[in-house]
C-alpha cells in the first residue's frame, strides 16, 4: 500500500477525533453496515463540514458505505458517525441491501417439512 492510501492515519488520530467531534458510536436509528446504500437528498448546504459535504457529493447516485469510506480514505467508524449526523439532518436516505429475516415459525415449518422428506 502506498502512503497515500493511509493519508488519514498520517494526520494522526487527532484528525479523526476532530472530524467526529470525539464521538465513536453511530447516531443512526437503524444500524448501518458496509453494504448499506446511501443516497443524498440534495447537494451540500452552506456551512456543512468538508467531510460531510464530500459525502453528499459522492452520494448523488446510490453508493455503499464501504465505497464512501474508501473514496474518502476514512475508517468505517468515522464515516458511520458522519452519516448518522447527515441522517439526523435528513440530508441523506439509507437503504439496507440485506433482506429482513423471515419469521422464525416459517423457518421452523420449512425445516420440519424437510426432515419429513
């Protein structure tokens, strides 16, 4: 890996602390994971921090959080904090690509049916 790949690390953990305001947990109501898709509702408003503005510019089309983190060269934990802030301000929309878990009773019925074959 080149030095450019770790530009965020070279600046030190202080930069990451400043970007997130010292917060470490995500603030989103729904859990965010690496494959969650992010879509910007509009362009960046005036006065938004540069990293959040960059996220909004990247998300004009659906893009995964993993891609956002890669393009910004920031760790997932930092990006998830920034996305939580954008979600709270309703500047982005997220969509999970993982389907919801089926009802456990249905799964048990399927297993029971397969056992009888």
